[in-house]
C-alpha cells in the first residue's frame, strides 16, 4: 500500500514518538498488524490511541465507578451520552465534555466547538437538546491573558448556543492562578427523547450504505485528539490547525435533518464526528457492531482542494456525522438532507468481515481491524504509579489557631463578595440566551440547580455542574465526594430528586505520580458518594495534560454534571427569601472550620489547608430531610452554604427580592470568621412561615438532622448577624453585581 501524493518516508519510531505514541505502542502496532504501518495507518493509531480517545491511563479506574441504577437506560460507554428514564415514556440524554486545549489556543472557536460537539452527542441519539450548561476555569486577573481568554470563551459559548437555539441555563466559573495558561472549558448538554426511539452508534447489516452528512471536510482539527493529549507549551500557538471551526447555523440545520431522518426510520446507526473524525466514527461503530467498513475517502465532500487521504481521514471539521442507512431508505434520507441543503454523500458500505478498508483515488491506503483501535479493544491500558503529593505535608501543619481573626468582619465581607469566584457572573450569563424555547424556569425565582420545564409532561429537569477544586487539591477523595454531594444538594434544594451524573475529569499529566494520585483518589471519592446518593455515572470524559511549563498542573478539577427531576411543580423551591416575617433556619451544624475557604485562601493568603468538614452519612440524612420538608410544603426558600460561607448565602438569598435579614444565632464558642465565612459542608439556609416553625423543627429532629432558628427576614433591606451591622443590602448588591465587570473592563 502507498499513500498517494504524500511523498512521505516510511514511518519510523521517531515519527511515531512525534505523533504522541510511545515506544511500546509502536511495537504493539507492528505485532497487531503483522507488519509495519504506513503513514496513514500510523496517523490513525496516533489519534485513536491518544489519551483523549482511548483513556489508556484512566480506564482501569473509571471501571470502578457505579454504572447501574433504577433509572438508567444506557450505561456508561454504551452510547454517545447517558440515558435516564424520566417517566411518562420519556428519557433524558445528557453528557459533559471538555474542550480545554483548543480554548487555550483559540478561545472563541475552542469554546464554540465544544458547545457544538456536546450538542451533537445528544441529537445523534435522537434526543432534542433542551439545555446547555458550562463549567469554566480561568486564571488570575493579574495575568495578562486572563481577560482575553474570558472574553473569547464566553463569546464563543454565547454566539454558538444563541445561534443554535438551545438555552444556556446555568454553570459555574472559578478563577485561580493555576489556570493562567490552561483554562478549562467543560460543556454540558441535555436533551429529551421518547423511550425506545433512540439511535445507537452501531454499524450493522452488511451491505448497508455508509453516509457522511453535514458540513464539508476541511483541514481544521487534524490531530486534535493528539493535541488534547499533550501539555500546553510555548509552541502550542503554532498548533492553530488543531483548533476546529464551528458553524452554529449549519448545526441547527443538521439537528433538524437528523431528527427528521431518525423519525422517518432511515437510520440503522449514527455517530457524531468529534475527536479523530472519520477514523473514530468508522472504527467505533464497526467495533460495536462486530462488522467492518469499506470507505472511499475520495467521495467525502471537501471544502479545500487537493486534500490528502490522511487529512480527510483525521480531520475534525465540525457539524458532521457518520450514518449507516437502512437498506431501501437511501433515497429517503438523501431527500431529507437535500431539503435542509446539507451534504449527504455515500462514502462506503458495511462489510461482514471485521476489517476497515480505506480507499483514495481507487487505491487502498489503509487497512486495519476496528477492534485494534478502540477503547475496550486492543488499545493500550495502563495503571500508572502514584505517590502522595509533597504539599500534603504543608497541609498537615495547618492549624486554625495560627490564623489571626480579623477585627473588622464588615471589611472582610466587602472584600469576599468582590472575589471573581464569588461575585455575580451577570457579565457572563447576560451574553447567553437562557429563554429560547422558554424552558428555563429560574429567571424570576432563581433555584440552586437549573430547572428546565419538560413540555410533554409538566415535570422539570434539574441540572447542575459542581466542583470546588480547592477541596480536591486539599483532599482528592473527600473533595470529590463533596462535589457529588453539593450537586445532589443543589437539586434537592430546588425541589428535585437526584438521578445520575456525568463527569469531566480535568487533571495534569498522568505520568506525574502526584497528579495520578489526585486522579485515582478522586475516583474513589466519586464512587463512594455516587453509591450513597444512588446517582450512577453515565459517562463523560477524562482530560489529562492540563498543565503548562509556566504554571504546572491546574488544580485537580473533576467536574460533576448531575441531572435530576422535579416531579411536581409545587415542589420548586428558590434560593431567595420570599416575604418579610418569614423565619430563617439553619439546617445542619456549624463548625469551627475555615479550611480551604475562599476567606482563608484569598483574605488570609493561606493556600494549604485540609478540605472543609464533611460527613457523607450526615449529608445524606440532611438531603433526605430537606426533600421530605419541601414535599410537605414547609419550606419557602432553600440555599446551601458553599463559597463565601454563611454570609454570602444569606446575602444571595436576600438580594432576590431585596429583603434584609436579622440573624442572632448560637455561636457555640465558634470563631466569628468561621461562623460567617467558613465553608463546612452539609448546611442549608431555609426560610419558612412562622406557622410552620414547629413542624419543620419536628421533621428535622425526626430525621436526626440539626436545625436552629437563627433569625428572620426583614422588610428593611439591612443586614445584621450576631450584633454586627453590615449595612444596607444595596451596598453589597453594588459590590457583588459589578465586581466581575469591573475586572473585565479594567485596563491590563
């Protein structure tokens, strides 16, 4: 075999290493093929055996996560996205994925194509996307590039999502110097489909035609999967061809054409062409169906002249799908895609022999067995060595007694609400359309999780993304358990039932033993928490190599995307205080704890401390009690305590309806900074009618959950806690709402 027009030398070990393969992998390729690969074949292995595609350094740990659950219709790895039964003959397809490296190099297109890619994973299953969320991490604002990255990423997400016509209903944003060079852009999408009407990413029925539909293929994104499996370096800017270019208007057409083709019964199997392009889709679909494919790359519609075989095969151009069409339905699917003015080209057929053959200009240019390439087949699997991070020794030296308590708590509060991680993200989310399709319910009554009304049955999806990276840095196992718990807590506080998670595991280089320790122990924490809350893992992705020569590895960031269901609209519970005279209660226990809090890190300047107090069993009891109280109609508002502690929670609850609060609580000898700004877990601020005070107290005691009446909601918008007068609400509103915008518009 040859590679026409390429004039490339025979691949060597050196060329394999340049493409990101390892020496032992080069040798294994020879063993599997029984010969040396040609250049095109080596390129195929380099992308399919990259970390991004085959999870070679993570799959052994991922297999430890719980997959089964009473609502699960498709377990992790079975389909493009998770699939959960939401009743009434409906299912929710949902997933989260990263687009970190492309966003570091070209923030606008990197973020935009992340939104497009995750949306295609949803509608290739036959589900119509109804909501998007995102989890974003950026560097310190003192770093020269942070504002440019924020502006580019936010605009990319907004432009693509707004044009595509799916609401962006929620998310989270953190700022830390570890993300200076390598931001994290994690995109989440959810869709609705009727049970039994999904399409699998599987090839079947030899003789069936294989189509490529959607956009034409270009040179953008070539070797993008390999690019995402390497550290960011000073030379990464030269990798611009590895960043894909998106077209949201094309994606909208593709969505409608795809769903119409599925409804017409044209489709046997379908898969989005994301990382690794045609080679990934053909090999994965063939491996699942235990069949092969014969593909003619010359028939692939291209938008650039004289593209070579390997360029067509490895391109990651966006808005494309591979479709195996049912026999006799070829004319119908061509008619549908022609109506939507989209490419719909036959590029091959399914074969009975489990072999992939790729032709170009009538010449065989590559031949391989699909199982050799894919996850779960012959792709390499490693368990890396690990060691406890050295900084754990500094964490062990931490003692709260060494932290001097400030005298002026008002000054501390004013500084904390201006921190970009805590302050309002209005500057960001006002660039997103959250009301298209009129699905987002939380605009006038904001909830802890994002709620999206399901038109077909009147229930609501409850969606959230959560991860505090400082907690994971301090204790990867406990911190990740907290991330799962907080996601579930947000859904429960909103009136919903947690059902399942997807994850986006963002870490540094897995060959760094300390990074691998963080990763492995994060999986342990996720496992125990998901088992406790009965929220199995439906899928997601692993993103290693998030580090740079300047900043080192990013904070370990295993983002949890959780979906749940509000079964009855009467149970929807917002975060905001509703009326003056309502009583304010604290559910859960205060602790003398400021560990890993925004206050300790940013005000006191102490970065190394333990994770905050957390007890998984008590958290579980608290959530069950809150759910029961909400269903009983006893709670008017619920807002869990997280970043910024009790004061920020009270402030956010007060701002919704411009009310005040007067708090007088038992400090039990606690430090005032711990009481106000500590981030000990399993605590929720609720408000109730005075007439329900006894009932809520009795219910919590019945569940074994601590509860304390701590104050009341006031008509006058002034803020008082244990005799400390913080002043008028308007002052903090101004600080909270303008801090991020001021940082974004400040001259570098």
